[in-house]
C-alpha cells in the first residue's frame, strides 16, 4: 500500500474529528454558558529523513494529525431572566463547583437551592464560596457584581471565582463542567463581573459553524475521491503493467 493512501486516510480522520467537534458545538447552541471548542492540526512527516524529503515526498508523507483542542472563552450574549438565582459571568472567570470527582468549573449560572438551602447547580453540585459551601435561608438573595452573596441584606459569603491563563488545559466533562488537565498551576483570581438575573448564552456562532461544516464535508468528499482514485485507478493500472 503506498504512502499516499495513508496520507489520504489520515486526512479523512482529521476531517471526521473536526466534524465531531463542530457537531457538538452546534448541539450545544442553546446550552447556558457553553463555550465553543476549536481544533488545531499539524502535519506529521512519516518519512525516515523528513529534512531531506523533496516536495513530492513531503506532499504524500505529511499526514494531518490533531495537535490540540482549545476552548473559546469569549463571552456569550446575556439573556435577562430577572430570577435571583440566575447568574451570568462576563470576563475571564468561572464558578467553582464541588462534584464527587473533585472541584470543577462552569459558566452555567442557572443555580438553585437544594433541600438544605445550599446553593447548587441544576445537577445538584454545590457552588463554592471563599469559605466553602454556601448555605442560604428563606428571604431576599442578592449577589452583587463582585460575587458577594447576601441574604436579607446580611453578607453570607463571596463566590469563589477562578480563572485560567491558558484555555488549552481545560477539558470538558459534560454538563457544562470543565477541569484542568494534568497538574496545572492553581487558578488565579478571576477578573470577572457577576450579573444577577441574567444567563449567559452559548458563544457558538451558528452561521460560521454551518459554513465551516459545509467546508469540512466538501474537503472530506474530495479526499474520499482521491482514495478511490488510488485504490481503483492507480492500483489497477499498476497491476496491469506488472502483469505485462
């Protein structure tokens, strides 16, 4: 099997990965606080002497591979809800959440109180303040733009807001939760503004995403045709000449 076929197949794999990511972005178009994921690729030269490979050798031996995935942390648009437990964040920052798997981070500010009056996400995970879990009672809940949480005018705690300099280290876990990869530095204090009575919408642009999807599908079809040419036409001619 010639190396050109391997290169074409790696191109198909790369387009499928890009399509998977793009499909997931579109599926979360209406998910509160969802951050778009982007893919970046590089070329892996499979020749033994990559530096000495000519133009033709590089063309058929450079295989596209996924280099990394990155989370687009730009703000989404804000939707007014006027609900006191709906929070939207603007700027670089996340809510800190306690889960059975450890501390996680989210931009989904659709919060609620559980049976013990503890501030939680819609999945039931406690939202952490600077002093730990935040427990509230009945009454008027106010959360100012710095994240100070008050009940009936009395300060209870301040939201533990975290930020990361490098969005590449953030891995998705589902349910709008993110976790840092490996052993990154501790998250820094967030330069973020809290807006009570709002929800942040997904930052996915549906128009550009659909355009990108069309481009990916066309590239996939082009590579698929090249595979067919290699498998059917070129190989058939090679066998015919060898038999002669």
